[in-house]
């Protein structure tokens, strides 16, 4: 019974390796899982072509629509129901769009000259027949899709009143193959999973990637040296440095909001404890002192406190401690198992892995409403929550059959989108900060 | 399709050979799951490296744990005893204990749990006379499952310490 299993595993590894050479390395496929009928109806009309140059290589209107759909706050009109194609405000026949019960409409044109994609667009309120926004966005080279993400961000901000987070990046870990043939990669991609770029590859496990606040570096854990070690790597240049390879566990790195410190979990003094490392000097400040597992530190946005996982009460729960040292306070009391906190930008919402029996789901606790909790994922083996920088959405990892997949989910849990690797596991998502222009 | 299959089989053989070659330098082949009849080894002569291959108890290099637990179960006492005796008899021998968990829960917490399991075995070996300088503990958490299904039968196989001799 054991031998056929082993053979099967090897066969799968071989097949995975074969496919890996054919399919684009770490491309993710995107599928919307469900929608919200009450979301704001908006039409993004396919953009017209400006001038006589080549057509745009990317479908800007489609990318804008997909962005708006997956955040859960909008519901775009399917292309098949877009019966007219105005490209300027003057061409909009408002009666048509009122009949289609649309609240907003986006029209515009693109040009593609000398590798530069330029989009001129307008956002109109259908009922008021009033223009809300008019702008031009241009990008070149490998950044063409960013034109659409920026437009989506501007529309989001105009209507919702909060900065959009579509023009951002995500990091995740892929695993192809099994056992001794496993190949891990740390990948950075656009927030919708497009434009994957491998940052580092390894034959040993990679985990816990986390972004520097300026978006230029990733800290992560690698087992490439036979034990866990923490590295910081520049995404653009690939340059990296080893920041901790002490005996025992070197895990769970998280940058402080000012980027000058790294909170980590290290066990070289006996068992996993929370430390803060000064990145300029390498000096360590130890924050916790007990025989429990203390790990997964995460900073509050003001940099004053650190929330971490500890099993000092028996099972893992979340605790909060001043970043300069002090007495930890337990902050989670619902659920048997609470771990791996993700703190949103204003510190009000804590996403965590909550386990009850054999079911592990992503729970969001709202500290501004006395700690009310909602589940935003169905389980059973969901982990690694990560907030978008505007807290409109979360990323998390799930297990479906034999494979790991990622989901993005709206903060209210109502719209989910699956990001699937063509060949293997995808896991450990981390949503990056806002991008600088 | 036929060509693909043939390529797969050839690649499979290569991989299998490579895997075995790699395994020999890093770690020994996985032992059977449960301890077989244990030899009452302690009263006889000193162990030699040959016993690592021939002695049924020494050939057992894995012990298993209950969910979320790191206590050594009494059914593994004989295995602890024979490996401790080997380390006592062979002061130059070195061992790495690899602590592992099942997939439930978070990866970083499971690193801690795997280390706790590794430390539990290290402490038991030291209590039985092995020297702390002979033993190194590495936690892989949930990163090195031997079984990838999502059920208790599989999880049980993954909640384990692997014993790897790095010097015999």
C-alpha cells in the first residue's frame, strides 16, 4: 500500500515538472465566486480608440470592471448588456442607462503610441446626468494594466470616499512538486494576480513573506540552509541580506510602520519569544518571557503596540504588548484557537485565523464596536489573512482538495474571488502597501 | 500522449534514483510506522554503527504525537531508550531531531509546536543519559508532510519527530 502511494507521488511530481515547463511559471487564474445584488450598479463602456495608432494591448474597461466587481461594493453591467458605446459624455443617452438601472457610467478612449498607453475617461452620475470625474492616465512598458487599476482607484475614491487599493501588489509563495522534488518560489504580482514576477526560488520551504512599508523590500523565512532563517530582499534588484539565522526558530517577520524595525519570533533562548530587531544595528529587544509559544507579531499602525499569538493560556490566543516592552494583555476570547493576526490600516479591524474543532476560518474582529466578530471565509483550512491597504478587501489562503489556493474577499465577506495557480500550490499571501506614482 | 507517458516514466526513474542518492547523504530511509518487536538491547554490549541498520529498535527513527500535544507517549519508551543508549555508547554520534506537525493551524505557530515536540524527545534522550551536545533540534512545522490528505489518519502520520543521525 505504501509503495504505490510513493510511486503515485513521484508520478505527480514528474507531471507537475512537465507542466511547469509549459505553462507560464506562476500565473494565477482568477474566478469570481459570488456577487452581491445590493452593490452599486455601474457600467464601464468599452473604451473607444483615439487616433490611428495600434489598438491597446490591454482591455482597460474590462480590467476596471473586474477590479470594481471584486471589491464587493460595485456590480458592473456585463458586456453583453452594454447596448450602446458612447465614448464621450455628450454621446451618453441617459434614458437608456436609467432603464438599465445603472447609477454610474464610465466612458472614454485610449491611444497606444510608442509603447505608451493613454486613457482619457469620464465618470458620470446617470440620474443627475452630471460628470463627477474626468482624467487622463498613462503608463508604458510592463505597467499597461496599471492604467486600468489607477482608473478603478480613482472611481472607487470618488464614489466610496476612500482611496482605492487596486493599483497595489501582492506577494505569495508557490509550491510545485512533492517531497524532495518540491520547488518553492516567492512571487510578487499585481493585486489581481497578473504580472507575476519571481523574487526567489528554493528547494526548501519559503514562508511568511511581508512587505516593507515603502513596498521596495520583502522579509521572509527560508529553510534553504536546513533551518528557518529570516531574509530581507529588495524586489527590484534582487539583493538580499540575512537578518537572523540563530539556533532554533527564526520566524514571523513584520516590519514596523516606519520600516526601521522588524518584529520576529526567535527560539534561541529556549522557546519562541517575540523580539524587536533594530534593522540599522541588528540589536534585539526581547518582549516576552515565558515557556509558551509566542509568535506571529504584528504592529498596530501607530507603531506603539504589537499583537501576537501565544498559547500561554493553553491554546493559541491573541495578546497585545507595548512595542517597547511591558505586560501583555489577552484580546481574543471567542473561539478555541486564534492566531496570525492581520491589523488593518487604522487598527480597528483585526483579521485572524479562528479554529473551532477541525474548522479553521478567517474571522474579523472590530475593536471599534466592542470586539464583534464576523467570519469572512467558509473554512475548513483557511489561514494567512492579509488586508488591502484600505481594508476594503482581504487575501487569505485556503485548501481545496489536494491544492492550496488564494482568495480575495470583500471586508464584509460577501464577495470572494479565487486565485488559482495553474500547476501546484499557492499560499502565504501578503498584500503590499499603496504604490508610489 | 504515449511520448509524454514514456518521458514521464524515464524522468520518474531518474528522479527516483536522484531521490535515493540524495536521501542517503541527508537522512536514512523512513522506517516502518510502528515499532516492531523491540530488542532488549540495554544489558548487552555497546552499540556499533552497524546496529543502526540491523537493530530493529534503532532502525525505528520516528515517533508520533497526539493532536496539539508534545508529550512522548509510553509506547515509544523503548525507542527513546535504545537511541539514548546508542548516544551513550557512541559519544561521537550526533543526531538531528526534526519536529513536525499536521496542517491544521497557522504555519508559524506550527513551527513552535514542531520545536516543542523535538525538544520533548531531546529531553527524554538526555534524561536517559545522552549528552545535549549530541542532539540538535530543527522544527519544520507543517512544511514537510509525509501524507497530504485532510483526515485524521493522515494528520497522525504527520505529527511526528524524525530522528536523523548526522554522525554515527
